[in-house]
C-alpha cells in the first residue's frame, strides 16, 4: 500500500467520528432545551415588584448572504437586590426602558409581562 492509500484509508473513520460528534451536540442541545422547558412548566408563575436595570441585544449571523438575527434580553432587579435576566421578544423589549418600575410576571426563565407603575 502506498502512502496515499494509507492516508485515505482513515478518511471514512474520520468522517464517522465527525458525524458522531455533530449528532451528539444536536442531541445534547435538544435534551437541554427540553429540560429547561419542563423546568419552566413546573415553576410557579410569579408577579414581583421589580425595576428594569439594563437592556442588551445579541446579534448573530449576517455574514455574506445570510440574514442576521437579534435576541433581546432585559435584566430586572427585585426589591431584595436579586437580579434576573430574561429573553424577550423585540416588541416587548422596545416597550421597556431602563429604570422602569413595575410588576414583573415570569415563570422560571420564561417572561410573561411587565406592568409599569
């Protein structure tokens, strides 16, 4: 067997390993999302006085011909001093301003509403 034949004999094994790693990451992501979804469903829905302390966005994609997507996050601070960052839709994000005071309704890590006072 020449040196090229020996090198290419390992290619199917390498491709198989990459396939297993990619499938493993996908399965891990699905299981993590299902665990978070279940945890949120089993958490009580709370309405707590809070203040909007900061807002941030995270943009991903947009290189070349691909479109960009933006995720919106707001950090709320409770009277106890504890803070909680929640993922919001763009519409809800736009309705809030830093230093807004009101009642936050949430369930686990799931945002429901914020009623400004």
